[in-house]
C-alpha cells in the first residue's frame, strides 16, 4: 500500500486527479474508471473537469462504473448518486453517457440487476482504477461492518451510523434510504488500482484502523491491505493517528529523489 500524506484537501484532490489522468492516458482506447460519491472525491472531480477544459483530458472513450446507489431513488432524484455524479462530473466533461454505469436504485428485481452489473464490469474488461472514500464506520462503497470480505454487488442494509452521516444531504433523516445497491468488497478488490482518499480529523481514527489495523470485516476498508496496488491519499488531519506517518513521508521523499536522478 502506498500512503501519501498531503497538506490539505486541495492537495489530495490534485494528487488524486493526477494519478487518474496518468492512468487514463495509458489506456486511451478503453479505460474503465470506478467512481465514488460522498463529499471526499468532489475536489478530485473538480480537478478532472479543469484538466478536461484546460488541458484537453479526453473522456470520450472512458467507461465508468459507480460503486453504489440508494434503493428507491431514481437517477433524476436530487439525492441519488446518479444525480450527484451528473452534477459533479458527467455534465462537465465529454463522457459518452452510454458508457456511464450507476447501479439502478429503481430496479424491479435488484438481485438480478446486481448480477447484471457484475457482468457489465467484466464485459467492459474490468475496472482499471477505482476511486474510493471511507465511511465513518470504515466502510468502502456501502460495505458496512460485517460485510463479507469476498462479497459481490448486492443490496445492503445501511447502519444507523451511515444513515446519520448521510442525513446532511437530505431534508431530514427520515428521508435517507435504508438500503443501497453496492459493489461488494470482492468486486472492488478486482480493480487493478484502488485509490482511496480521506480528509479531515473525523476520519483519522477509522483511517488508521483501515491502513494499520488488522484486516477485518469490521472495517471493510482494511481489505486495501491485501490489494496489490492500493494508493491512499490523505491530508494531515486524516493521517493524524497513523503510527508510521513519518515512514510514509520518508518513502515519498525517497521516491521523489529517485525520480529526479533518472
Ligand atoms: C457514502 C458512500 C461512500 C463514501 C462515504 C463517505 O457512504 N457510499 O462511498 O466513501 O459516504 O462519504 P464522505 O466522503 O462524504 O465522507
């Protein structure tokens, strides 16, 4: 796992976007990008939009798969993750909307839909890079504590903590959906690169558990430790509880030195 500790939110967004753009350019014909919602990746999406507008970063051949969606919310519902993605990214770049995939919260047969979603990911060639945030209870996507670490896309019941965390996006807490369709931990682990972002003191404790604690279904983000290419980009506040903070900074410095020598 590579851990980058940056000065602030702006820096993690910039570094995250740089990595995404770099990977996109390696596969200009068929890049598959996994996307996340929540407030954390908004800055990264802003930076990608800037790169598209100012530097011509091309999304026309990119296929995307979002991690999750609330059950019962249609794509045009203002609190749906589909709407969030339109507003924060898709409407501002040259993406082909036919290549955009967000789980269908209105699926009549959610189980069948989940299997279909898995199939679509495979048919697209698998996810090249998956953007991730981390929930207050250590979840990735909506893989709540206790989720099987081998789980696939399915319907999950949200924990009270997640409902409370996400209530800020709704008029009142009773409007927060109780279920979601989410990629499984196993699905996410198949992405070639996992890029997890976190910022703010609120995430410090859970982030330390995910990065340096035991691998456990209690903190599904801890599965990143088993991933062959997991990149974690955090700000100083989110990194405050990491035991090996100085080592991660040292590694980054050494890698920079090596680059300069080349
Ligand atoms: C939701 C999403 C997650 C996201 C988490 C954290 O639960 N399903 O994918 O990582 O929120 O959100 P935020 O970035 O707003 O802290």
